[in-house]
C-alpha cells in the first residue's frame, strides 16, 4: 500500500494516520433475492480499495482519488449529499454515520485509492464505505467492534444516502476469508464462510463492455405483496427452511399475479436452490455440483428473471462449449453477476483452458464490437487495517 501513502503525502503534505484496505467482490448467486430474505453466495476478490485518512486542524473535509485525479471538499458543518461529489459521497456518508451514532470527528484529509472506478461494479463503492468506516473507527473509537462498523455503515446508507444496506455486499467486504466463499442468510442476518478449494481452476471476471440499459424496474418485483406470496411457499426444515417443491402448490399460490411477475418469483424459488446446491458443492469439494448449480443460476437470470443480454449469453455459452483437449465445457461454470442488463460475468475454468478463453474474447470483440476487459482474480479476506 505504498502507492496510497505516497499519493496522500503528495496531495496533503502529511502522512496518513490510518490506512485501511477492503476488497471488491463478486456475487456467485442469490444477489437479487435479498428482499425476500433468502440467501446469497459471494466471494471477496483481489480488487482492493484503500482509504487513507489524516486529521486536520480545521473543520474541512478534503477528498482525493488519485486514479481519477479528482478532488472534492466540504466542511463538517455543511456535510450533505451532493450528486456531483459522486464517489466522495460514500466517504461523507460514513463520516455522517460516525457523528450520528454519537462519535466525534474533526476535519480530515481522505485519499481513496482504487484501480477500478466505482462505476465498474464489483462492490467497489461498498469497499470504499467499509474501508472508510473502519478507518474512522480506528481513528476515533478506542474499543470499536464489528457491530460499531455495521452501525456506522447502516446509518450512513439509510440517513445520508437514502439507500438500503445490502448485507451481501457489506458482509463480504468485511467478513470474507481467503480461499473461501461467504454464505449470507438474509433472514437471520448471519453469515458463514465456506472453503473454496478448487485449486485446478482459475476465476475470471469479464466486463463485456455492454452499456447497461435496464429493460424493467427490479423494484416492481420487490413488493410487500410478492414477499408475502413467497413466504407462503417457505417451510421449515430443521434449523433452516426450504421452498415448497410441489408444482401444484406453487402454481396455486402464484396464480394471483401476472405471468411476468410469476416467472420472476419462480426465479427466486429456483435461485435459492442454486445457492444451497452451490454451497453444498463447496462443502464437499465437488466442483461438478458447484458448477451445475451456478450454470443453472445463469439460466434463471436469462430465462426467468430476464436481466441478461445476447452479448453476456454468448460469453457464457462459448465458455461452456467443448473445445479442444482442455474440454472446458465438462468442468466449467459461468454466470452473469451484479445488477444485470449487461456488464459482467464470472467464470470458473480449468487452468489449462485460459488460452482458449482469451481467444473467445477476441472473437467476441470482432462479432459484437465491444472491447471486453477481463481480470484473473482470487478470493481474499475482508477489510484489514494496513497502518494505524
């Protein structure tokens, strides 16, 4: 993290008192069903965000993002959301959360360091929030806990930014472990880490370069009425629960909604099973079970939830096809990830299939006219104090 330290010193002529790093993330499955109190399977990856802070002697707040060559500033007395402040609003929200939770704060210099812009996805904005909240706790609260950080983030999100706190994003950035996935139960607001030991496989994130154009409003599915319908189809199983698997019962409960809504609620039911099956594949170190569940999850996103697009589907399909001695299709999985309507896929492929995958990306560029970007990533641990 010498780069952020150097950038902070050059910008503010002083060394940072605290530096915290938080990882980016990918959601493997379940990221669209948090509203229905289901489960999400995610992974923190080595796309880090670092936040450095140093106290000032006045009440000013100065923000610097070296990669963007972007600077923002305000004062503690005039701490408010401003659309034009973009990425700096995430930092401001955490300062607000600290103060509103009863903490004290003085003027600060804040440097945010990330090779990916927040607009790239991969949980970069949440990583900024988590790293900032932890840095503030380190600076101002002697005996802070994980719950202290969560409270600051929640307050900043709800009361400053006016958005929900997505546990799958926050828990992954904060609590993930290296060489593991994190399974989040949104009903209990708990998590567990599950080892991911597929050593013969590489994980590739691919930005398809497709501009995201939402074709329908996802909030139209996230209604209290739909929540109650899916609750009717949940049954207790030991210490957990499962969805009803009788087609007759499912059809009867969902008969009151339109076909479009019914299809997307069916996706929520199927997606929960994909999350559970993928987690079971991880626990048993069974890649075939894991891969089949996540490939089925992409089919859900494509056919039932309708958030994929031809370019994304082409990338997924080419990855799963048999080609050459590597036999990629027999041992691979690929899925759209994030908000959908374009952008990114993740792919697990055999290490000896990387060259073939890169060739497919060259074909993609020629066919669709979009320049894809891809990152070979690995799972990492959650937020860490680097200095201070």
